[in-house]
């Protein structure tokens, strides 16, 4: 699978393009870079999607740090999904992915990630991420996109009742 993922068409190194993401389950959805004015909506989306969500300030800090913060909205402006990537010289690290609970299990995350990966500059060699060991759905999605599991980070994530959960380290070669 990694070989197929490595053949994703990607843009030349240019400013990030925007546009409409064509999804049969979400006609008219728009994928665009998030702005500072979107941070409250991003935080609300994260609160609905994660047990330990990012705050409005964390999204704002990411935008100010130059991270790629993507937002998928419906024609009425409703935030459906988001993704934050940290660019490094030849690597992009996925820091956050959130899909609104009422939009899950419809292929939104897959379409979102594929569209974003296709927009990465040609100099990008690898996409990295970490995911909770217990998030079997996300791990299966990432594997189906060509990610491989590279290792484990013990006690990385906060969990319920003060416990900790391991993170699985994953990578997607783009070349």
C-alpha cells in the first residue's frame, strides 16, 4: 500500500491552494486554510470530536506558527472537519484531525486527508503522525492510506481517570 500512497499526485512547491472538496456525501463542502477568525469553530469542533480537545488558543498558536490548518465547511458554514499539519523541511507532521461526530463513517476523514496530501509541496518526502493505541478506527484508516506503524510512545496521551495511553507512531512515505 505504501507504494500506491507514494504515487499520490502532489503540487509543486507553491502557496497552498484552496478550493472545493468534492465529496458525494458532502456536496458543496469547501476545504480551505483556516483563518484566525475560525479558531472558535475549530475548538468547538475539537470539543465535539475528542476526549482531550485542542483549545481555541492552540489553534491560534498553530496558525501563528505557520502550521497548515485546514477546515472543511458545509455551504452553510458549518465546520465538519479539520486537520493541522506542521511543516518541516521534507516532512509534514499531522498534529490534529477532527471530524464532527454526526459526519463520521462517511469517508470524510479519508477524503480530507487525501485532498490535503495532494496539496503538499513536491519537496515533502514523508507524513508523520501519532495516534492513540485504542483508536482502532483511525489506525485502520491510516493503514488504508498507506501509513505504516513505526513504533510506540509509551504513556503519551492523557486518558480517563488520570491514566495514560500509548501512542502508535506512523509514517507515510510520499516518494
